[in-house]
C-alpha cells in the first residue's frame, strides 16, 4: 500500500493487490487497485497497521508498506519504505487534497 502522512497522521492511502502469487518481486508484479480479493476485515487491519506505524515513526511525506495477507491469517508487515511504490501517485494525491502533502 502507498500512503502519505503529515506529522504522523495518515492523510491518504491507496491499497493495491498483487495479481500473481506471493514470491514475485514487487517491481515485476502486476497490481490491481482497488484490491479485488481482500475482505473488509483485512483492509481494516492493513489500514490500522499503516496508521500505527505512521504515528509511531512520526512520518511526514509518502511511504510504502508491503504486507502479506491471506484469507486464513491476519495481515503482516513485510517491508516499509520511505517513498511511494509509484511516484505518479503523489501527483494524483496533490491534485485531490487542497493542502500540500510534501515540502518543496
């Protein structure tokens, strides 16, 4: 998932889902958003993980979380990057939200 936070508060998110099975490098993966196979409980857990990490680390700016989620187990964090997976999303976020999401 990609997210943008300001002083630890998440202001926008975009959850994507891998089309391929786990094990495909994320840089080579085909993604779909919104996710097609995640239930609301799993999405809520993913958003909760995102908010807790952003608050704990006092994140300001874009960041990317890579999680694994299965129907039979809760979502678990794999990686955290201080950037978006696809920088073009930042341009979209800046068009949607009236306040700047990053410092120039």
